[in-house]
């Protein structure tokens, strides 16, 4: 039995009035960009146009401008954003974060993950279609250049099957030369977010021999971006991106996605040139397949929400254009949800959304508290490994400590240390008598603490060291002081 016969038989079983009018279930067993033999099917997406596409152009232009301008924007003399994983130094909106702030990073990642869950439950893959860098560069930069040099999808498809000519070869060379140039720009900007624009300038202006690591990094980044946008393309979304895989477990029937109104569109059928209006038994979908031709991942949105769909709205614009031509209302394909189409009502506030929202608010409150109460100077004091205590000629017990300061500000900070407890303990510096922590740096010093044996409370006595800046106590640090146990102290 042919597929058409199966479809007709299934349709009769469902009944012509059933909203779930079935045509073809085979799409569930395959990926649109891979054929039956496992070979990749190259996607020639028709050039999109329409109201949504124009809005996406504006949004993309703003986001791309922010991306390219980001490394040059400074706040208090520091980059607005820096994610230096090599030196474990991060700057977010002028705030510097160090490895000691790892717990903040953990809370931030958990908060971001919960936000992604909540956003996807409500709005589906809106991020993918409107703000994802992969989509922005692929659809708004690289594919635009391809349309400009090689024409629309039909022209590209025809030329792919023709013999190479000098004119076509020149266009190919020009296209890939531009692709490489843009990839170089992207790689330099991306590297600037990792090591800073100043370091990138040094790599560019000086010999590669002086910055081998940075130079190799730029070459690798350039090759990666060029490979993704010139060849890998939509496979990055359908094969590599974990977010696309997650949507299958995050989306619910109330999630707002790019959806086909099957109730209004089915049963679909061709509209002949001599036919001015659609018959009563026929749905609004005239099976023109324009929604398929413009899809950058090669799917048929009429089959429902699929892994490959990035919610780029190209199918909405294409379908609206056809509906206008056949004098039918727009919105056959639109932003909607399964329940909104099936039941005629859109419900956003659900128990699941409220639950995720509550968790997100709590996490944001906790994160905000830790960020706003974070100390500008962080002090860590530890006993020097491998050392015990010593006893001076005057009967005092001494311990040697390593003390570490992290300056999270953009100014040099002079500090003073004082022993606050127990009474009788004193502190002295080993080396310089002054402490000044350089801006955005880590400083290590050695100190010696002396204490009379009468002040000891046991084998280990807790000492409290106060950290003062310009005479004002800004924080304190605790450490263990090791001393001998006298017979008096071990008596019950």
C-alpha cells in the first residue's frame, strides 16, 4: 500500500471533521537534512521576507552591534565584559570576580538554567530564532552574502548541478573570501572577550612568535567559525546544540511556539489557477510548500513542533504572503501553542510556570544578596604547611602563617592587620612592614603570631585577625594557633 493510500485510510478512520487530520508520520523517523542512505541533504533555503523578518533584521543589527562593540566598552577603566578563563578572572558590568567567588558562579549558572527552563516553558525557542549567535550570523550575515553573490535558492540549486564556469568559480572564491574575512573578525572579537582587547591588539601588531598561544587560538577560532557558517550550518542546531535536545522535555502544550493551525488548515489541498476560492471541504492550506522552501533547517512546520525548528518565523512570513494572495486571513502559521489552537484559548500562567518562577525569584534574591554584600578585599589566612610551633626565650609560643589578599577593586588598597583575640596575642610581619594590595591582584604575605602560654585554650586555639583599611575594620579572618598541651589544660 502506498503512503497516499495509508494517509487516506487513516483520514477516513479519523473522520473529516477531526482536528488531527493526518497526512504523513514519516518525518518522525528521519531528519530533514539526512537522506535514507545517511548522506547529508544540503538545505537551499528560499530568501525570506516579510514583517517578522524585518523585525528580526532590526533586532539582529542591535545585537550584532553590541557584540562587536562590547570589547571596546569600558566601565571605570575596565572592560564591560571579560571572561578570562585562563587567568580565572571575570568582569561582568565592571564587577570583578575571582576564583574565590566560585560559589557565585555556581549560583549564577543554576539561576541561568532555571531561567532557561522557565523561558522555554512559556516562549519555546524564541531565543534560538531571535538572539542565538548561531542564527544571527548564519541567517543575517553569511546567508545574506550568499543570496547577494549566488542568488536565491532555486538559482543556487540549479548551479550546484551545472559544470563549473569561470564566472561561477569567481563568485565562489569571492563568497568564501568574504566568509573567511568575517570569520577572522568574529574570532578576534570572541578572543577579546576572553583575554581583553589590549592583548588581542598585541597579538595582531606583534610577531606571532611572541604570542604563539594567542595566535594559534585566533587561527583555531577562525577555522571553527568559518567551518560552522560555510559548511556545518544548521547541523550546529540539530546535532550539536544541547538546547535543541532539551526542548523536547521542556516544552508543554501551553508553550508559545511557531505553530501551524491544523484546525483551520486541514484538510489541505491544491488551489488550481482556474479556481478562485477554496471549497468548503478544503482547509485554508493550499499545500504550496512555501513554508518548507524558506525553512533554514528544511522541515515542514505543518508536521508540528520538531527538533530542528528554531522558531525563526520565516514560515510565518511566507504563509502570510500566500494567505494575502488568496484573500484568506493571515496567521495560518503563527506564534501560538497546541492548546491555544486545539481549545481556542492561550494559558500562560500554569502551576509549572508559577513553580519555576518562585524558584527563580528565590535564586535571584540569594544571588543579589551575595553580590551586593561581597567584600572588596577577601582575606585568607592559613598555617604554613609543615610547621608546628616554636618557643622563644621569653616563653612565648609562635606560629607562622601565610596570608592571602584578593583585591577586587580598581584601586591599590593599603591594609593593616591586628590581633583581636585572644588577649595577649601579638602579630608581626615577615618582610615588609606595610601591606598594599595592588588593583585587581592577589598578594601573599607571611606573618608571625606570638602568644603567651597562658592564653592557650588547648592544642588548637582560635585566633581572630582584624583587617583594617585607613583605620576602619573591613573584615576579619580566623585561624588555628597550635601550642603545647600543659598538664593543667588536660586535667578534667
